[in-house]
C-alpha cells in the first residue's frame, strides 16, 4: 500500500490544501497578481535597505527635474529622487496594510471563534462590544479615533485596527457557529474526540481559510485607506516617505511638474490591482470544485 | 415523419473536445412516454439540454434532431425560441429552483404564455391548476413559490410547461426533489396532459412503472432500448443490469437468536421554548445488538429529535432512557448523516476522516501501519478500494462521500450506528449499496437506527420499522 | 381572505419598519457612546489644548484649571456624556473649542454641501453601474463586456481619492473643464460627483455583472429559456430584479465607505462640506466637533441603511413573510 505510506506523511499539513496554491498559480489573473505582488514585495524589501539615491536628503539645485535616466520619475521640490522616495515608501504603505490586516485577522479570529464556541456570557459580552464598534462605518470610526489620539503613523494603525476588528470577529463567530453544527464535527464529538482537538483540527482551519480570503479581498482597500489617511497628513509624518503622503506633496506642484504624481499613483494602483487579482483568484480557487 | 421527436446519431461536443453524448438515436411517438435512464455522469442532463437547444454557445450538437418533423440541428436561436414552449414543454428537477422567487406562482404560469406574446387570465390559470390537482388554486396561485409544497409547485410547473398544449414534454428528474409518496401523483399529473413525454431519471423503479419505452444511457452512449418488460426480463448491457440490481432486495443476513438490548426509550418527550413547542410527545424505541430499526414518518414528525435522544446529544424533558454499558462509553454510538459532503472534513484527506474514531482518547494506541491497514480495509469494504486515501472529499462524488462516511462509522466497530436520512441525497445504485453496507454492519453485531421518509427503503433494510406521526411513535412492524 | 392577508402583510411591514427605526436610533446612540468611551485614552490635557487652540500662550496652572471648570471637564465622564446627550435631544451639539460658536450651527452650514456631493455621486454610481452591468451581461465575452471588465479592474484598483486626484489634475484642470475652487452649488457638484461615481461604479458594476450572470444561469432563467422567453426578457424581467437585491445590500455597505471617505474627497475637490470641517477639527483636536461629526455620520449611515432595508423588504416577498 504505497499510497498509504504517503498518507502518513500528510498528517501535520495545514488547512490550505497545496492544490489551492497550484490552482492559484494556474488561474490566469491569479498568476498575474502573484507576479506583480511578488515584484512589489521585493521592491518594498529592497527599498527599506537600498535606493538609487538617498530618499530624504534634499538637493535644492536638482529640484523639480523632468524624468530622465538618472531620475526615471523626476525629482521633487527639494530635489529628492522620486523613484527612491517611492521605493522607500513601499515598505510603509504595503507593510502597514499587511500589518493592520494581520492584526484584525488574528484578533477577529480569536475573539470570534472564542465567542462562537464558548457561548453564554463570553459570547454576549464580546459580541455586544463588537456590535457597538460596528455601528459606525469603519472610516468614520478611524477618523474619530485619530481625532482623539492625534495624527501619526502608529495612531493610524491603531485607528484602523479598532475600526475593523469587529467585522472579522463577527464573521469568525458566525463561521465557527456554523462549523460547530456541521455533521463532521458532530461525528467527531460522538467518536469521543476531545473538544480542543475538534477546534484545532475541524473548526479553526476552515474558519481561518474563509476569514483569510475575506482579509485578502480587503487588502487592496486597506492599502488605499492607509495612503488616503497619509495623503491628509494624518498618517506617516514628513520627512518619511509614504505613497499617499508623496501624492499630497506632489500635488502642490502639479502645475509645474505633473509627472510627479505618476510614480506614487502608479505604485498604489499596481499594489491594489495585484491584491485584488490575488484575492479574487483565491476566492475562486478555494471554493470546492465538485466533479 | 410520424414521431413527435426523433434523433439520429445525436452527438454533443464540448469546446474542449469532450463528447458527453455520442451517436444517440431514438424516436418518440405521439402520446408515448419514453424514458432515458442512467447513473450520474451518463449524459442524461446533457441530452435534455440538447433536445431543448439549450447547450452552451461553444458546445456543438451534430447529427439530426427532428422536432415536429423539422431538423433543429444548427438552426438559429430565434427559431428555437418559437419551438420551445409551443412544440415542447419542459419540467425541471427542482420546482422551487424553476420559479422566479420574487414572483407569484400564477405569474410563473402566466409567463409561459406571455413570453410568446399571449395573454392568459388568472381565471384560466386557476382552472388549469385545479385540473392538475391543486386545491383552492384561485387563492393559492397568488402566493409566492417558497410557500408552496414541492408536489404542488411541480404541478404548477407542469401547467406552465403545458400552456401551449405542446405535443412533447421533456421532464428532467421531475420527481427526485419530492418525497417518494408524492412522486407518482405528480407523474400522473404530467401524463394526464396527453403529450408525449421524454422522462429523464436515475430511478429504474420509477421508470419501469411509468414508461412505455425506455433507453439506458451509459457513458454518453444509448446502450440499450426497449419496452420495460423486455429490458427487465432480459437485460443485455451491464449498465442495465447494474440499474436493475439496485431494485433487488438486500441480501438476507443471519439474525441473532436472542439479541441483547442496548438502548430502550420509553414514553420519551422533548419540548423546547419552555414547553411551547413539543418536538416529541411520546416515543418508545427498543434497540438491540445486530438489529436494524427503521424510523419512518413525514418531515416534522419528530423523527430527527428521537434520533438525537438516541444519540444522547438531546436530553429528554420526560420519560425514561435506559442504556446498556456497551453504549455508554464515548465513541460507542457513531452517526451517518443526510449530507454526505458535509459529513467529511473538507480540508482533510479522506483517510484522516475515516481513521478519526480510532484516534479517540481512551482507545488503545494504534500504530501508523496498523491504522493505514485498517483504513485501506474499510475503504475496500465499502467498495472504494481503488480510491486514493489522500483524496479530498471534493474529489469524490456524493455517493462516494457517503460510502466514506459509512466507512468512518464502521471502522471502530461501534455498538450502535444512527443514520439520519442516509440515502436521500443518493441515486438508486448508491442507495442499494448503502443499504447493503448497513446490513453488513448489523451482521457484525452493530445495532443500527435509521431514520428516513422513504418507506420502501426502510422496508428493504430494516428488521422492524417504527412509524411516527406528530411527535408520537405509532405501530411497530416487522420482526421484534 | 386575501384582503385580510394583504392587510396583515402591510401591517407586518409597518411593524418591521418601526422596529428598524428604533434599532437605527439605538445604533446612532451607541456610536456616540463609542467615541465618548475612547475619550479617556486621548493623550494630553483637554483644557490646555483648548486654550492653545484659542491662541493663548504661556498658560498658568490656574488658567488651565479655570478653563477646565468652565468647560465642565471636572465632572465624571458619565455626567459629561449625559449632559451632552441631553443637549443633543434639544439640537445642541456643544460649543466649538476653537471658534466658540455652537457646533450645530456650524454643521448645518456645511451639511447641505456634503449631502449634495455624496447624493449626486451615489446617483451617478448606481446609474452607471446599472448601465454598464446590463450591457456587459447582455453581451457576455463580447467586446463591450471585455471593455467594461477592463474598466472595472482599473477602477477597483484605483482608490477613489487617487482616481479623483488624477482626474482633477489631468482632465479637469488640464482641459480646463469646470472650476477647481468650487462653491457648493449643484452645477459645481456635477463634475466631482461624476468622478466619484465613475470610480465607485467600477466595483459595483463587477458585483452586479456577476449577480446578473449568476441569475442568468439559475434554474428559473433556464426554465424561462425552455419556455421560449428571449434572452432580453430573461435579463430584464427575471435576472435583474433578483440580482438587484444583493446589489442593494452591497450599496448599503458602500454608503458607509462613501460617508467615511468624505473628508478625503472634499480635501481633493476643496469642497466646503462636513469632511473639510472635520479635518480642521482633527488638527485642532476640537472634540465637540469630532463627536458631532460621528453622530451625524452615524445618523446618515443608519438612515441610508434603513431606507435600503425597507426597499429590500418591499421588493422581496421572502423577507416580508419572514417578518410576520
């Protein structure tokens, strides 16, 4: 029984079926998204340690230059290289979005499944808190929190996490409640499998996959929201570079140097595009494909 | 041509080159009921779509297809639109699915006339519904489809399909979404219109009872056709024999002389919402080792509640439950459910779902090799020895999933198995196989409680059948 | 019999509507509780910041203490909240820390401009997505469908503010259409609203197109086809009403994003509305204004969601009969 020999090796494998990833790669739009997203992640990692020119050292003699070989996207009003600024900003824009989504995903998953599986008072208290947090549109709540805490990158991240966690908690709760009633969970309970093993083996992987898909679909919006807040000066503070903040700076000179808008807008566009492509493809691929 | 429908060498080719239907030829005389029967994947629905001209744009249909004397292969879509509805009516499998949920039932019936630019009065619609056996049709037809029962709504669909008195009706599994006891009356309503009928079904029993002529489909080919009596007495093709075998009685098994009692419920009641809802009024159940006890009744009669009490996951509000020590330990009672796909952990390979009862704490430790051997044996026992144990539930058909679920329920040789409508999602060969597997488990000494609305299935599989109605167990039939 | 049933159905509808209105008011109230509950987390001394915001410098402890007393900040938070809430019911939203004018008055001056812009934008996006999705669904995989899909991909990948910024810079200013410094009038709102609507419509078109295609492949569409109905009839009579319901729900959710995005949009179009007012208040930490903004946003969000729920209730018989 060679097949069963292989079977033994698969015990500890995670919820994401390797075939989902294979399908994602075979999905035409998914592959484009993965490639563009991978390239952006590489640029973000690179930009954190190396850029062609120093991203935040002014050089007034070199201000507002047209795009050239040395400066493919031109230079800004203080003569800083736009390409270097955008590369430097990449890890803040993308990293912040991933960080916020990771945080709301983890909080939501833990709070939601805890509420759903524990039930009773725990459930009531946690879900009332979530309900209250959900009465406001996420962005309005984020503005309010920022208004109280004051502008700043860290405060922005806190505000966005406060604004969003409850949605993920609600979703995780309803998914775990649903999972708890699934026949395979009842079968495991009747077989005498202890509760923690059911939660880890049967319930959590499925819930995490579903919530993860929702989070991946939200990535593009999150990148947009973070750059939007920074555009308003409520996120990353100068001289640090961030795509939204770069748009705000470039905007002041659009009459003289309209090309300055291209690089940060293009970077936002490509990152949201790749996030959308991957998110949509993941949703397609993770849906069970019945023969 | 005399026939209302005739096809010659009808072949359907998908864009990718696959041919789900090949060289199918048959003809249907006026007023005749011609049945196409076959298992899942035999090409039944593909033929139905081709007969209606509803295949996808990139699918090609070749051969000849005469409807009312006109060859419809390759004609423009506009011409199809005039033929559909007027020359042939269509009744689909699921009556609720067939109706626009936002519109009333009479709108649904009227739409069949209106889409050909004709008007029909509400009064006429009510008359047609009454003629098909819908009581109080004038009032009920104003309601929306989701408030109707399946049998009644299917009659409304038949009325819509017959709006232009077409010489031909195409019915794709018209009764498989309905309870078994309603199916025949709906078929009778369909045949009462006097049109010729192409009846597409997986259910050999139903087809033999109703068709004037039948064709057996297998792998996209029409492998055999003839009259029901001819095919039933001298089947030529293995597929025909396989479908007929599903009608055979389950092989008898040795019964124990004095089976020891495992579980006894007497006068058990269950109520919810502080007594306002009585799910179970008074129920008795006696389960013994190696016995199959069937519980039969319409939906809402409390049979699922009774089953949950027997599974000991529902605490009764009254009456007594006696359980022997053999069923008290955890893992002694294992379930089989109605939904085969949901019964298996979607992200696990099937071997892991099957082996799970062996890994419960309190059971003796089992080595990996022994476990793999047991899984392989269990798979072989349910006739899935060729399936890769690493396959996921989504790789399997619904029938195969249910067999995996049976393997899981039997692998640890529990004292008792409880099965809730285990066959209602299955086609007849799979149903037959599951019946046999339950019998095998009972032969090994496991008690089986099986709940179903399908009395024919229960009579075949169970030693005794308990009928239920309105929260009460009634008479018990069969051997005690 | 039927008349009574109709009346009962209508009665159920009214009851359901009343219930939703009650829930909506509670929701708006809960929203302000949230903001008051975060207040203690705010860093620094409120009274000191108020005085600084009024342009006073070299503050003494005595001055700050006096201001704190005058602003009522010495009372426990709950008392302050109840006091504020009492004011809300009389239409008093407190006093702006900076201008010292009543917040309600300042808000009423700016609210119409925001409602005008957002309302018009909403109208554009619903209309555009309806047209685009119907065209795309009726010629699936043909060139109009491909073109519309390209537009939806690009639109969904451009955050509204980036799209607005680019459109304003390169199209409106570049070709000198319209004015950049806008006064809040319907004609001035037209171009900004169209730009916002065009961007929002991208993701809504995606959604409605997918819903229409799903409905076109549904059992009832297939049966209608088998009865001889034309594709156009199936699309308009069967698919559209069914696909419209989930679309409506999605619009309800998006309205929240539209309201929340108002400050950003107004900053880009230099539109003198509520969002711009909030941004001023944010830099000055003008708490009464922030609280008022939250309350107004919550009320408009809840109202929009309520209207959409009632619309869905009126359209879908299944929802109606569940309520009774």
